[in-house]
């Protein structure tokens, strides 16, 4: 056992200097003349009203034959002692330690920025807010999550941010009231979901389609250091599909969406937190990847297209093949780039951003979480047009994305 000892009294440097002058038989005025300083400077140091600066420490060392460090150390220890005494050291250290513990436990600053908790100067109130968010009794307790964090054995910043992100997803989807989920119904609805991938604005129709199938859906932007693209897990027996839109491109949206749906269709149990740039090498991830790839683009047709077109993939050929697959050309371009068939610099104009179509379902826009009158009804008609006849899309219509229930 070790114990940090603190002196009951710390002598001011001026007292040491005064004793040194007495030993030498010097007056304050003598030392002032030796150092070329005003008498008031030396008097102020001896009385403790003036601090010893590094420059003064050097001059004192030259005048008295000591080291400059001797005087700077005396000054630093004395000032620290005074500061601790005036600040009420024990209680101040306790509050700092509590804040340190809290910020190590959760990404507090980012949670405040997102509006998940409120900023406050009270450490007690801040602790209470964090505890309520994670549904725990005290800081340090392991949060109970519907999804298991794969790196739960490591309490590093990445893991803590993942836990906070997943907890936020839980909070949001709890308010969604959905019909019962049926695995067979989802499988039969995959073509209907894929039919929406032909046009960028149709992503706005995806949330309500998932809701109608009994699947919780929400977009919660990823926190720093998490690098998540999507996740799927089960809450009270119902699947939860969450996206971050870390990459806002149409190709990433559709592949991540279908990858997560692949986990559900394949009957993968448990939870999956996916970074599409670095997926775990596992049977489940490989299977979900393959399902997503095959759903989005017919494998045989794609192989034939690549063989016939390589190495010159013109914009017209890309658009024509994408149209034959009833897909947005950005989905094809993303696939060709990912498989290094074309450079990442080619056809980027097709990789359009789709986040503006999903604002109503994004946790980044909490003020849009209230359902607007008429929005859902208009989208239901649009879905019926697409699902009933595979046509009837109104090019002039505007889609406002889904809302959080």
C-alpha cells in the first residue's frame, strides 16, 4: 500500500531568501543593488506578494551561488500549496475525478452535441442524465442492451461510443408502433423493396415499407471512432434495422440496407454491427454480403456485362445495364469500383447523395420526428403504385422521407 504524503506547512520562498540574507549579513537593499533590481522587487518576494519569475530565479542563483531550479521549485511548490488550500483541494479533486470517470464511461461531449443529454455545470446532474440514458443505477455499471457489443471486453473509446449509439437506437425505436413481423412475408417483399432502387428519391419510401413489414427502422449518425454503417438486432422479438449514412451515397445505402436485411432473411440470430469497409470474416457476414450482392445485381448478367464491356465502361453502357436491372446506375458504379473493375475516379457523377430524402427518419433531425399530416398517406399511395403494377411513378412528385413513430 502506498500513501501520498503532503507537508502540513510549505514555507514561502521569501522566508528562505530572508534567512539567506541574514546569514550573509545583507540587507534587502544590498541584494537589490547586486541584482540591479528595485528594492520593492526584493521586498515583494520576501513578503510573498511577488512571485519569482524564471528570469528572477536566474539572477538570484547568480547572486547567491545556488541553482535557478532551486528558486523556481520553491515558488512552484508554494503556489500549488496556496491554490490547493484556497480551492478546497479534497472536494475539488473529487469533482474532477468524477468528471474524468464520466467522460471515460461515455462520449459525453458528443452526446450533449447531439441533444441526447443536456449540458449542465452540475456534475451530479450530468451523472444522473447519463445514468438515465443508459438505464443504469450508477456510473461504471454495464448497460443492458438488446444488442451485444462485439468488443464488450474492451472498454476503449470506440466500444463506449458503440454502446451509446446502440442505446440511442433503442430509445428511438421503442416509440415505433408496428404490425407483427413475419419472416416469410419479408422474404416475399424483397422484390418490392428492390423495385425502389431504380431512382434515388425512392429511398424515401423504404422506411414505411419496412414499417409495414414489422421491421423497426431508424437512421442514427455514427459517433466518432465507431465507423459504423449499419446494424441489425432484435428487440422483443422484432428486428431492428439501423443505418448511420456514414457514406451518404446511393450505392452504400442500398448495399448496407440489403446486407442488414440479408441477416434477417437468412435467420441470423443475435446482433450485427457492420462497418462495410471492414466486415468481420464470418459465415454470417459472408452470407449477408452474398445475398445483398445477388439481390442488387444479377450475378450472371453482371459477369456477361463486364466481359463484353471491359475495359471501356462508357456512361451510356453503365446507364443501359443499370436500367436493364431496374437499378440506379450508382449501384452498378459502386459495385464496379469496389471490385476494382473501374477506378474510383470513374463515373462518380452517378454516386448521388441520398441523405436529403431521408431527413424525416434521421435522428440528426429530431425536430422532424413528429409525423406530418398527409405525408404518410401520400407515400402509401406511391408505394401502392410501385408495388401494384411496377409502374406509375410520377417523375414530378416529391418524396419527403419517413418519420420516427
